[in-house]
C-alpha cells in the first residue's frame, strides 16, 4: 500500500475509479474491448474511439483540431472561424481570430495584455506576480493574486483564514477567544485559552493517572445511503446525520463499485495502517471530563496481534496536541466537537486528515472500542491544496504506466481539456488553452492540476455540504465511519 502522510480525503478518487472501470459512461455494453464499434464514438467511449485517428484527414466534425490531433490538423485552419477550443487565437491564427477576444478573461497565452486588450486585462496582466499597485487583487486577478499568499503571516484583511490558508493561519488564531470547537485548547493556543475553564487540560491529564491506550483493529465506511444516514455526526444542528462520503460510497457501490472496507482493513491487519488512540479516564463508572487523542501511527514491520500486548509507535510529525473532551458514562464515550486526526482511503493510498468539528460517540471500555461512531468534516482548503494534488499524482502515474490502456483513455476523456468555470481559482478559465489545453497520454504531464481543479465532476463530488458556522455558506465536506479498537501500548515521540 502506498501511504502518504497528508491531511486530505479521497471520496472523489473513489468515484472516478468506478467511472473509469465502468467505461466512462459509454452507452454500449462492449466499451473497453479495444474496438470502436457501432454506437461508440470519442464522446461515449474514448477508450475504444480516440478523438484523433491520425489518418491524414482533419475530421473537424469528429472533434479533431490542431491541439488534440496535430498529425491531421494544422493549428490554424483559415476558415473565417476562430476555433478557441481547437487552440486558435490572435497570435497563432490572426486570419481567423482577433487578438483581443473581449470575454472578461485576460488570456496571456493568446497574447492579450493590458495594453492591447484593456477590456479584458485592466488591472490584471497574468504575469505570475501580484501587482497590488496596479490594482491586481484576488478577486480580479486570481491567477496572479491567490487569496493565500504563504508568507508566515495570517492576513485576515486579505481574506486568509484557517480554512483557506492553514500554512499562514494556524489552528490558533490568537484572537483572544478560545474556540474549542475549532480545535483550540490551552496547550496549542495558550494566548486565547489561558484560564479557559472546561476541565480539559492536557498537562493536567498527563500529570494524573496513566492513560488507556488502544490500536484500531477495524474501520468501517458506510456502503449505502441508508447507512450513511445513521453513521456520523449532526454538524449543523439540523437534527440529521451529515455524511456525504457515505452517501457517495453507497451510490458507487449500488452502481458496481467495489466495497473499500476489505482493502482498508487488510492494511490494518498487516500493520501498513496503524491508528493509535489514547484515553484519559479517571473513573470507568462515570467521568464528567475524559480526553481522547488520535495519532498517525508508524507502519509496522510485523502484523499486530490485537491481543492487548501490541506496542505501536506514533509517526514523527504526527500532531500530539489536538484532542477531544467530553463525558463518559453508562459505558459510552461522548467527546467533541473539536479537531481529530483520522485516516481515510484515497484509491490505493491511505491519508490522514484533520477532521473539523469532530465528534466520537459509542461503547468504550478499559479493553475495547465497539462500533464507535466518528463524524466530522473536511475543509475546502484541505480538498484543494492536498486532495487534488494527490489525485493528480495518482492519475498521472496511472496514465504514464499504460498510456494506451483503457483506464488511461477514460481518465484522459474525463479530465483532459475538460475545464469549466466553477469559481475560485477557476474563475474565467478558458478550456483548450494553457493548462486546459489538449494533451496526449504519452505527454510528460498528460493531465494538469488545473484540469482537476476546474473539472465539474470533481468539483461536485468534493463540494462542501455543511454550513458549520451558520453564515449561509457550506464550508465542510462531511464524513462519518465506525471504528473498533483493542488495548495496546503507545510510544509517543
């Protein structure tokens, strides 16, 4: 198993894997057999019917153009029509195209500048440098001025937040208010939480009785929409369980995708995936304030026995100062909300994600956890800055390994030059140009990160579904799953 110690989540990857294996939406039953048969074409079965057939004839009606089929088509077809999708623009095809398109997008690759195309480029020259003196901002020039400018300072006035710029805006925002629901506590944010009274003090807990350590021996992701509605947490206090991950998994499995749980738990059984848990409990007969910590465990060289005697190591770099607190009574744990480090599957990888507004509820004893429910949400920033780059690496590796294979063909059909304006960094994106230009599976970079970020399918699959702060804007992608665990001994660096 390929493990990446990234803070991310992989629901979209699972969906695309199913789409690829299912033929990418072909209407024929034999899509993927290597033959371009009746009823199949480049749109319905790209794996069998590539857009470019390299027969010496430029089939414009069939979708060939100078970008996706240079062997058959010249880049500039002088026909009086400016084929922007085919890569024509004012620089390379002046006979068909005006230099300034006047479409609200400053297209530097097509030669548009503030000097020759003021209507499109006023205040934005797309030169990779954010020129605030010239009036460039994150709103009118996102390519030059991203909201998050990693410089070690959290610029609240510019719109940087813990959600969209975690590199500059750490968990503790030093605003004078202790926000335990956002993960702040007296250890990681003493400036805000000094004197905060909630009886949840890590130093005090560590100075008290020895903790109870466990290792997860089973993790279960819901495999139906019905299950998803019962496994997770109510993140927005509307009376219903929030679990978009589980709902999507249920849809995928209903349409023929495999159950991810066996593979995930095989990694747990072999010791490739290690999830240590720690509880501070004063009394198992009832405790008003218990503390729970979850870590990223170091992979084992031998499989765990799950007999209570396993010794597990925490991965260097794993956070050790984020925790959940709450009561324990009647054999049940009820901690959160807060921030919790959890593992989730991303295709062939397992990744760790900081789950926001995390809650943990269920039966726990001194020796075992039994079907304990974990629920929470993942921020858009983690999806955009970590999930999509991880998917980009994975998809590129798949295509490079077998560029003429069925899966490569389907991935190229889904993502290559398939950009749409979904807002954010994709505002004003022009398909077929720049990072959204047509590539070949044999190219060094067959699919670009921009093509993933601006893909309607991925955008929809990974869109937040929960408004956790009641500001009218969804800000978290909800997830939920069950865990079981047994006693172990944890070594924390």
